[in-house]
C-alpha cells in the first residue's frame, strides 16, 4: 500500500471530548471519526485493524467447530415478547416501528433469533451439539455513550450460541469456547485474564469474562500470583483464615468520639489502624428479622452481591433507614456496633479474627475500644461478605491475590434452559421424548478489542500495535526522496521486494519532512519501521526501528527482506 | 468441511410464499431462512456464497484504488435534512427515534455520511481524487418485500463514493469503476450487461446499470448483436431510418368501425396489420398548446420518459381527459387520428415512415384507410418517442437490437455536485480558490448477486453455481460408507488429500441413502461432484460428475487430486 492512495488523517491536537487514551489515540491516529454520539466511522487505517481482529476471531471460531451464520440486525418484537425481554430490556434496546406500524428492534444480541431458528431447523438430539456464530454490527442505545469505541452505541460483535441435549454436552462446548477465546486473545497479542463472573439476573450456571488488563479498565479483577485463578472482584472468594484468633489483651472501655462517624475519623482520632476497627452496617433482613447487622473490618469493603446471597439478608441489598437504625440500637449511623445488639449479626470472616478491636458503642458519639469476641459479645458463624483485597490468599490455596483493572472484551455464559424453555426449543431424545435444549452463549466485542489493545499498548508518542492487528506490519519511510532519485529508486525496489515476499508493508510516499513523517508513524504505531536515506545508502544499509522498544539497528539492504521476514514470523 | 459439522437444511417441498426460482431454491437448498417480512438469516451454506461474492467485490475495489471504510448503519437526521432528503425520501427510509428523542435512520445509502466525512478530512485538491467504499448491511423499508433476497428490506451492499476536483477527474474514476464492475461480474461468473441508464430525478450526468440477464428480471434492456451498446429500454434510442417512404398507392377512405376502439380491434376488423395502423394519443402540452397529439405505429409502445423530454409536452407525461380529447378532435378516445387536427402533432420516426396507413377519423366509430403523409395531412418533424423493439437497428449503427430481461445488480452514477453543493463540501484549488467537489457513486447489491446468479444458473434439480461463488467447489460423496470400511477409509484419505491440495471440498459423512444425498447436492448445486463406492474402488476409480452439464467420467483414484485441481484452476 502507498500512503498516496490511503487516507492518513493524523491530528496534532488531542480532541477535547476524548477522555481515555484509546479514544484519543484512535482519533489522533486517524483510525476513526465521530459521526454522532456513540457512532463512529472506521477510516481505512482503523478498518484494517478491525478486519485483522475479526479474521482471527473467525479462524479460531471455525477451528473450534462453530458455524458462521448471519442473522438480520433488525428483529421483530414478537420474539422478544416470547422471551419476555421486550418489556424488561429497558431503553438500551433501540426500538423501531416500520412503515406498517409493526414493532422491531435493532438487535443488541441475538438469543431470540437463534433460538427461533434452531427450534425450526433442529429436531433430533442427533443433530446436537450445534454452535452458531456471527460477526455483526450491534446497537445498544447507551444513555451516555463515551470512551469512543469502548462504550459506543453501534459496535462490531462476535456472538455465538450453542445448543445441547444436556449440561454435560454444554460443558464440553463451553470448555472449547474458553480455549478458543484464550487462543484468540493470545493471537491478537493482549495480556488478558479469563475470570469467573457473576451469572447475575440471567441465572445461568457458569460464566467467564475475558478481561484485557489495563489501568483504565472499568472492572476490578482479582487474580492469583500462584495459579490460574482469576475472578471479578465482585465474585472472588475471601476465604476463612485457619489462624487462631489472638487472645484478648485489653479491657473493654467506652471512649467519647464526638463527631467521629466514619472509620477514617475514628481511626485518626483514636490513633488505631482502620483494620483494627470494625464497621457495622444495618441492612434490611427477612420478615422474621427485618433488620440485620453486617460487621466488617474497617479497611474492608462490603460486597453487596455476596451479602444479598446470605439467607438472613434481603435481596437486593437495602440499607436500613436512620429510623430503623435508631430503633435497633438506640444510636445514629456512625455510632453503631455489634455489642449488645438484639438483631442478627453477620460477621465477615476477617472481622471475626480480630481481637482488642474498636467499634461503635450504640450511644451517639461514643465508641468501645478493646472489644473481644466471646468475652464481650457472642461470635456468630462468620461469612464472606467483603471484596477481596490485594494480599488475600487465593481461594484455591495457591499464591495470593492481586487486584488489577480490566476491560471486558469477551464473555462466555452457560444459559441453561433460560431461553429455550420460554421459546419451547425442543429436540427428540434417543427414546423419542421431547426435551428442552440447553444453551450456551459466547460474545466478543471485536471493535472493543481494538480500543482495549491500545489502552494496554501505547506510550507518549502513540499506539504500539501488537503485530497481529497492526494496520500494517511494516512502514518504509524514504527520507527526502523528492531530492534524491537514488533514494526514490531504492525505496521503490525495496517496497516491491517486500510486497513480493508477502510482507504487509506501507510506503510513505507523501514527501513530508522526515520529522513529521516519523511522528505520524510513531502515533499510528506500526511495529516495524524502516527509514531509508542518502546516508544509509552510502553504506548500503537501511535503518530499522522497533516501535515497542525504540531500538534501532542498521540492516544491510541486500539482506533486508530475509532479515525482516525472519523477524516477522 | 464435513457435513456432520455443517447445517444442511434442504427442503423437499417448495415453500408456498416463494414466487421466483432463486427465492425457492435458496430456501430449499438451505441457504437462507425467513425471520420476518423482508428479513432473512443466512445459514452456513448461504453465507459461504455471500462471503465469496463479497471477497471478489473487495479485491476488485482495492485493485481499482478504492479505500475501504465502515460507516455507521444508523445515521443522524441532521445530515439528511442538510441534503434535503429527510422529507423527500418517503417511507422507504426506516426512521428511528433514540432514547433521547433524537431522529436517526437506518441508512439505505450513505451519500450524506461520506460527504460529511470528506468535507472535514479533505481540504486540498492535492488530496483528490479519493474513492471510499464499504461493504455493509443496508435497510430499505419496502412497502411489499418479496422475491426473497431480491427485494429484501435488509441486504448487503457495496457502496462507493468518489470525490473530484472536476468532471474530467470524475470521468476517469467512473471509467475505472465501470471496468472494475465488469471484472467483478466476470469473476463471479454471471452473464451480464452494463447498460446506459436514466439519470432520473437525481439529475447527474451519466449512469450505467449492470444487469444480470435472466428471464425473471424486472427490467427490460436492449442490447446490440453487433456491438457493446446496451441500454435500459426506457433509454435506448430508436433511430430515424434513412429509408425513403413508399409512395401513396391507395385512396383515402372513411370506414365504419363500430365499437372498435383499440389498435388490436381495428386491425382485426379491417384485416390490416397493427404496424400499418397508427395510434394517436392526446396528452397535456404547454401553456400555449394545452393539448398535443403523439402519433405512433400501432405495434409500438409510447416511451413516456422520451415523450416528456419533448419541448411541447408537459412533464410528467399526463394524458388528456376525455373532455379535452373531445374538444380537440370532436371524437372519443379510440377514434382519434392526426388528419385535420388543429393541435400540434408529434410523430414518431417509425410512424412517419408509413404509407397507406389506418388511423382514427376523428368521428366516433370511424377510421380512415389509405392515409398518406403530405398528401392527406402535413408531416411535422418526427421524434423518438417509443420504446425500441427487437430487430430495431442499434443506435451506434452496428447490428440490431435484442431485448432481454435483466436483474439490476450494480449501478454507477455521476452525481456531480448534487450532494457536495448542498452540504458545502469544498476543497482549495491550485490557485487557492474554494471549489465544490464533484462526486460519483457506485453500488453493488452483494446479496442480490447471489439471488441473480441462481436466476441465471439453475435447472429442474436445483442450483448450478458458478464455481467462484459456490458454497464448496467440490463435494465428495462416499456411497454406503456405513457398510464398507474400505469406502470410509478411501474417502477419508481422498478428502484429506484434497484439503491438503487447497481444494474447497466438503465430504458428505451423513450416511444418508445415496439417492437422498445425490438429490441434496444437485439441489445445493456444487459444481464438481465425486462419488466413491465399492464398485469404483474395485476398478480403482471414482465417479466425477459436472453439475452444469451432468457429464460423468471415471477418474483413476491415484490421479484424482492432479486431475481435479487441473480442472478447477
């Protein structure tokens, strides 16, 4: 490719409305342009990246035995009514009325359409399992589209749906998809983690998210330093320590803490570390016990998802009102503690390990110090109700946990019979019985991968593409070619040799000043850069620069193709 | 590929709602399934065809120097308001309101979006010409979607838009696109004609449609037997003959023709061929002459597009009311003729050549016979106001015209400044002046090509794919493999050898009865079929059958790969 036949639309200034690095760099490098809120045009350079990512996804899906289909993007409301999502989905579903006043939507996902197809085409258990996928434009009417392609309204997605006669068969395909996803993200060249995820309201059996690690990620994930264990922080287990609790060494005392209503304020005021304090949160419970207390170490955060799974706690988790708090403990929020309470107390495993701790005294502006379980108050069975923190032991017993930010680029999910039951998608079994199919679904945000790769791979100068998805693998920059026939001729010869050798190369024939051209290619982030000038020619060499490391070396022109193709493969 | 990992969803019965052959066969061969009116899912076999057509289009567009981009499918109303199409486009434009009550549409075409992009990114004449294309899902809310993919609502389109500093530059790209389109349709393997088309209401300078010839085509096209000339019948020129008109040989006579008001009835009644009669149609004219007469040979059809371009005729063409007719000639419609009329008479070239002809006598239920121009009535300058018919001389003077039905699969168009002027898309010229860009646009209905190829290539048994877009080039059918380990082993060996040789082959490992399997592959239309059975194995041969011709031959198994790859390339 020649830049004279390619729109290079780099920008010097960072667009004001681009908040995160990938969005800024995609605009600056001329990969995308904004059409309207959450709607982007892929320019030629950007589309090359997207297509390369798409091709890798397609190859690995085919390799894993999935079959590609293409479903309409516009879907009839009737199917969504059948699955009961037409009302539930909310305003993110872009609803459309056609000229005959019939209701449709622009599909954000295709469970209904594929289930409708499969219930018509698949009749026998012998035809199972099947796994259909498509790579298609989706629409989600985000209330506040932002971060460019990271949270766009229109985006490119790979979505796959598998159908099975039973859970064992689903598990097998699920495992294959897990492996295929690892292969995809490895080939693309991003540092990622498959993490256990919450199955949430869909109520399936198992779910993994695939996160590209990047400090700008919206999700916190916990992973072990000593094993493959990784989970969304929402889901990561904080295990109960085997350590023996320290013996009491201090006497229980009441101290005045005027105006100190937060852990931080109390800890500061009493000169006691936060982890030696407990916080006591009153939340709604069951009919029998309408209010219950949750007790956590002061430096730990409540995990609502874990707490609301506790049988004594109402779901969704709802904090008690100030009136309820006062009625239960005789004090205001900020002075509550577990001592002497007549409501159920649920203690986090870590808080249950404390000795000589500080807590609210259930008397306004007073706290207890030197509190000890069993001596000063009963110790109920402890539970896991907090977010894990860095340094916690890994729940699989191997290594400790670290916390990182991640960008979710993939999600695999065991749906079970969630859709197939509502839509009556059945097959005949070996014994001639009608059986509801078991389903899995598997998504990858293809356009999001591009943005995530940039979040993970960039520096001050611009993007540093993983080779597999770079717009071009190699850029050839002739320096001051307009002044030198020799440079022009040699550049053309080398360009042609590289093309003939199958190298994905672009030649910069724009004739810009060298500094401007170099800055463009650093910004665009081509992994391998070749600079050809008069001085090099005198010595029969071309300058090679690796974008990622900035390392330069001279390569003999005669050996360039061999050396470079060796480096690329 | 193995059929055991591929959804083969053939149907025995022709679905009732499928009117044309391609729609019937695409359903029966399991290429597509209907989701809702005008919305179809591409099944795995069908998608392979679509992707092959898409790949050919992409390669040839890249080859012709066009740059691929991808614009959003959802477009903001503001741009369409700027081009004044938001109101004009009518209900085929699928209008959408988002959650913030802003207006959008699902793009049926992208002139506005690309013009908006280009006016922002392209500033100088030095950056021109550019030609951007995309291959994308479009939506047109047809009032009556039908014929399957031929007139679907959601469809895959390649649309390209070029920008230029002047007409000469546009013409060059237009010619390149013309050549690229010929290359595309040739590679796909369809018999097609590029035909001159009406530029219609868009008012551009030049336009060609690309038609796949098929008897079911919606358009009539005229093409020369002796040259490349081809045009939509609406536009094909009927040239004025150089022949000398015959001398009068009959006297003018008035005959009674009671109740005979059509050419057919008069011709039958008087035993005179229709081509020896003329029909006289009164239509609205200009302010000066509110009614004018059009005179055509009885066997010719009026061409409204040509007639309304005549300076004396109102546009759009409007027939005179019975009252106007009676006022102008004193008779009812059906008895009108050009003799003695006091309104302007426009005579078609062919009608002007007649001698001794029949026409209405301007007296109810009477006709004249033996009418002759100049002797019985004045002969005004003749004009071309009829549709050409088979046998007419080609307007380029080479050969005669034939008429065929065509399916429009491509359209190229010189838009001129139509959009760029309204949207103020300008560049700076060499002299620093601001100049409105000149545009071209170039569309191909990718999904429509698939249907059109079937309309052109099928027989009683099913589809006969052109090799380039066949779902697979070769099918290998082991016969009764479940009964014969020898057949199974040999089939697997051959399959692997073909795969290794890069042949696009599918093996039928479904274990169906041979007749059922054969019928499936005839229906699906794989160009090259290999049948392996016990009997052939005894002789060391495999049966080869060409789908198109039905010809069979035995090929030595040892030479299969060599023979077949030779045949394929």
